């Protein structure tokens, strides 16, 4: 009787054992357990891609006014503010507050707001 027959007395048991998640090999009187080869998991999105996807889908799913303060700011202002501040340190203008304000208005994802008419006295 060969070693394979000793481990698996009948063909059905052998087939069942081969289909399980681990394979046992007997060599030189020693038993070895080998895991079958597995495929690598699919590549994951980068954190930046996940944030962009969350920002794009969040406004349509959740009412921003119902969010806590931190979540509201994280979803509506912080991404644009961080981009603006990154550009600010590259440009280093004389008046950084005015430059940042102009940047935020220029890159507002909601678009420009129509000017409000002033009501007279």
C-alpha cells in the first residue's frame, strides 16, 4: 500500500480531502500541511479615491444640515480648504487671507452664488 492510500483509504475520501482548504503531504515519514495557492485580493482604492467617492455620494444620500458639526465640515469645507492651503504655501502671496478667500470662491464645487440684492432703507 503506498503512502497516499494509507492517508486516504478510498477514492471518495481522497477527493474530499483534496477539495478542503488544506492539503496534507506525507514525505519521508513526516506529515506536511500546505495551504493551497490563493489569489491576491483585488487592489484597494487609495484613501484619496475613497474620500472623493464619499464626497461625491454623500450629498445625495444625507442631508448636510442633519450632520454633526465635524462631519458637516469634513464633507463640505475641509477638502477644498486643504487644497487651497496647499496651493497657498506654494504661492506665498503677500495677503494670504485674501488669496485663500479668492481661491475658495474660484474653486467652489457648488458654483458661484448669485449676488444678493441689497434692500434700501
